[in-house]
C-alpha cells in the first residue's frame, strides 16, 4: 500500500469517507436500524459477527468504490477481521481503492465544563503499531462539545492535538473529531470558540505536518473555510450528527471544500432482509446523494 497514493486519494479524490466504525455501545442500535434485533445474538461475539457481515456487505457492494467513496473508518474488530479471506484494510484499498482509517478512541469521560473528553488510551501505542502493520492510513478520535464553554472546548482541542501528535509520530494521519452537539442552543458560539482553538493548534504544528478534521455541519455556511484552507489540514470532513441524510446533504452541499463522513446517514434504508439487488440499489442511491453533496462545494 502506498501512503503517497492514499494521501492523494484523500486530498484530491472526488468523494466522501464512510464511517463504518460503530463500537460496542452503538452496535445494537446500528443492527436494529438494519433490521436485526437483539434476539439474533446470544453474546457479544455473535453481535460483532452480525455487524461485520453488514459492513462486509456494504464494502463488497458495487456501489462502494473509490470513485465516490475515498475512505472508510473502521472499528478495531473490523480491522482485525477479513472479507473473503482478505484483511479488511487490504480489501478496501486493493479491491475498492478506498483508504482505510481506524477509530482509536475508547469512549467519553463524564461531562465537565460542557464537554466530554476522551477516556484514557494507555494501550494506544500498541494499537497504532497494529494499525500500521494492517495497512491503515489514518485514525479517528472523537470528543463531544455540548456548550459554548471556552475552558471545556480548549481542553477538548488540547487533548485532540496531543493524541494527534502521538498518531503522527506512529506514521499515521490523525482525524481530530471535536463534535459539537447539533441540538444545543449556543451551537454557533461553540463553533466560534472551537474554530479559534483549532486554528491556534494548527498554527503550532511542526512545518509540513498535517491533520484532518471531522466536524459537525456548521450553523453558518462556510464558517469553517479558514480550516479548509489551512496548510496544516489535509481535509475537513463532516459528520451528520443526527441529521437525516437529506438534511445533512443539503447543508453539506452549501459548504465549500468539506466532504461527508457519515455513518447512520449512509446506512439509512439498508436492511438485512433486502435481496442483494435491492440492497445495492438502496446503497447506490445513498452513495450517489452523499457524493453529490460532497463535491458540490
């Protein structure tokens, strides 16, 4: 796998990043939306078998390829598994020309100052080494901002950049994800504080070092243009954050230089009960709409 080719695919590719990284806590909900309820498994291993089958079905679909899906974020267990006997990350790049990323955070701490930091990751170096060996290009780590609290937001950004530095040192591309909750009353104020903190952090990065950013869709169109244009940013991607796919696409299309990184909004409408033809048709419609919104700006 060529890191330079993967970098070019993310920087120049005309597409979006699929978030296929539901972890243990969010997997039952993802399966339920897919038409598989909790009676279908008896233990956690069975649950993860089912979610991997769902992800493999998405990845193997003709609708899922590098012409419109430039990257995919994986859960650790997905990275550790295979598709048709091929390690998942290798399958993504070799068969689909889709750049593989890995979700590395282990969940969120309790809220302090209106924000939730990431839980400690004492085994992160070992995980990053495993990811490099597996052919992963980059990582993603999520924090949550639920109030326009300057102290809390600065703590989130400081932690994101600290983890990002650890990821970069391992030779991987970090996606920093300080998610702003879309339903809060002071969302615009939180976004203003976040942008200022991110710009300060980006300006302090060593020359030539880049990160990616995964952000909630902004209240004001093109508010994040200074981040899109910053030389230390390889790409800004957007999470759907609870918006329906149609709503998220409409907002995304109005924001220049930002591409989608949707999870639930990508799999919306897919069902385990669909035939392969029906499944591929629904997925193609989703991929086409998200792709169009991602390149519109």
